[in-house]
C-alpha cells in the first residue's frame, strides 16, 4: 500500500509516493520550462519525512512566489 501526496502551484507539480517498506519516490514537473526532477529514497524513521520533502516543497513554493 502506498500513500501519495500531490502539491500543485501554477505550472509546477510535486508528487510524493511513500510505501510501508519506507521507500519514497519524489517527482517534480514544471510544465512551463519542461523541467523534470525525480528521486527515489528510503525513510528509516518518521523524522526523515520533513528532510526528504523539503526540496520538493521548495520547488513548488517558488512558483507561488513567482520565481
């Protein structure tokens, strides 16, 4: 079973998929610039979640700030 979170701001979309095993997949898509970024990580504890989400949230927030 996986949990998925999608963040959308303007032309930017960030998606996170988390599995019970601790595997995490991050995907960022900017349709305006056609930039795509993807990373696969493993969480070892619940404290890892903010650390792995930070770059994805930053990319999506930048669209809201007009950057």
